[in-house]
């Protein structure tokens, strides 16, 4: 992937996460990150009590596994879950505080 395309993909994902409806209650981004590292998409989904978050993380994992060279896609796909969990918790908390 070119740098330009990668930048747009990351920006699009960040905006997509920001536009998701906030979680029912505030969540700790650090806990979401730790559960994402330890349990991947399942840990994020359990912490957020949301199947949607599971499918977002798992879909990214599967897509990266299929698109990237063997081994690299799995590692980056697994690391997406903690990054997503922390960002989702942060943006959800922000939206809850702002009343969105």
C-alpha cells in the first residue's frame, strides 16, 4: 500500500470509530487496550459488551491476514484490537461527556 493510500485508510477508520454511537457507560481506554492485547477482538467485545466491536476487530484481522505477507498481517491484525479498543473507549467517553 502506498503511504497516501495508507494515510487515507487510517483517517477513514478513525472517523468511522469517532462516528459510532457511544457506549452506554464510560470505559477505561487502558483496560480496553490490555484486553485487546491479551484476548484480541474477543477481549474488546467482552469489555464493551458489543458484537459490533468484535466484528470490526475480527474483520480487520482477517482482511490484514489475507492482504499482507504471511506473518506480518497476523501481527498487525492482532495489534489492531488493542489500538481500536483504546481509541473506541476514548472517543465514546468524549461523546458521552459532550452529550452526543
